[in-house]
C-alpha cells in the first residue's frame, strides 16, 4: 500500500513538473487582420496636458500615424476597414501588396514585433502587442517625440484589428485613464516646412560646445519627413515645424549620435535652398542639458 502511494505521489509530481513547462503557442501570425479603430494619445511636454483623439469617426475613415505633418509612407497611412496586416514566417504583408520583413522578441502573448525595411525608405516600425485573442488585436505603434507650434509632444497610437469575418462589439481600445477626450484627430500637412528636408543630405562640418569647436564631418541623411541617419547608420527621428507668428521653423534632432543628445533650434526655411546652416544655436531638450552651435553644408 505504501509503495502504491509512493508511486502515485511520484506520478503527480511528474505531472505538475510537466505542466510547469507548458509553452504558450498563442500567435497573431498566419491570420488576416483588418483595422477597425484607432486612438492617438498625446502628452504636451510643455504644459503637461494629456489628450486622446480618435483616428476615425462616421465622417472620417482615413488618418495617419504621423499626426504632425502626415507621413507619406504607406504603412503610416491608415484606413478603417481597409488597412490589412498579415504576418507569416518573418514576412509582413500590408494590404495584400507591400511586403517587408519582421523580427520578433519573446513568445506567446508577450511576443513583440519589429517591422523592418518598410518601403520606400527602408524604415522600421516597432509594434507593442498589448492584447490579442483569436479575433482581436490591440497594438501600440508609432511612438514619437515631436515639436509642433512651439510645444514639445510625446505621442503614440493604439490600433485595434479584428480577423476576417469575426464580429466584435465595441472593438475599440478603452484605456484612457488620465487623458481628456479631444475629438477626432485632424492631420495637418505643412509641405513648405515639414517635408522640405526630406531626401536631402548634409555634412555636419562643425559644432561648438561653449568655446570648444569640434569638426566631425559626419553626413546626416534626412530619409523622409520624420527619420534621419548619420553616415547611413543609427536611424532616428527629427521634426521641422513652423512657429506661430513668424517665418521661422523649429529644427529638432532626436538622439543625434554626432551631437550627443536631443537638440532643437529655430531656423529660416531659406537655409535649405541656400545649402548652408551657419552658427545655429540649438538648445538641449528631453534630458539633454546646455546648448551647441551648429554648422552644416548641403551635399545634395
């Protein structure tokens, strides 16, 4: 009898041991996901205001992940009920046409995705999957810092997708704690400002910290209206936005490896046509202290 009890306890121990190593095989892959809703959450870093907006309503079915200017990248252009995502074996397909690669980190419900090589500029987008089941997925995308009309913002979008032929009542991410409702977002495009640097390359010939000059001769490539890299590496974000009440623009470089931080300064848009930027004072923002003076020459 004791021997049988012993065998039974060993069996239970082994069973529980096996259960401890069960793998979570849940996945968003090999399913067609259709966009049904989206919210953008904005934090005004200058005033502390927290506001969320709907991307869509009964009168607006299209929007853009870049809310301060509008990105021309197809991935960032979103259309309710028409935007479609599909993931399979490292290949991401957008709207049954555009394809690029993706990488993953983690597993199951904690698995996160990074889409790379997005046309036409080879950009990347990080996806934070915050919820999914067999029929629905909520994903954080396009988390960015930008300057707009003299204020600094941090913002991100939460998109809600459903699988084909699935029904979902009130399919809209509902966590808005601390944020005030701002209505439906209106995407503004400033072609004469925001887009002007897109596709140009410049040589950073000099910058001064205090009385000390540095001559890096690094090339800064403005890949599109939101992204740049240094010498073809270290893709980061930037913004070029107009000020209210004058003809100056805020040029902001985020996480610039050449300059060693986040810097923003006011420029006249004519510098792009002249091809030179001389002795521009740029102040540190978002944790970067002090200021620098910057010189750049346009390559093409």
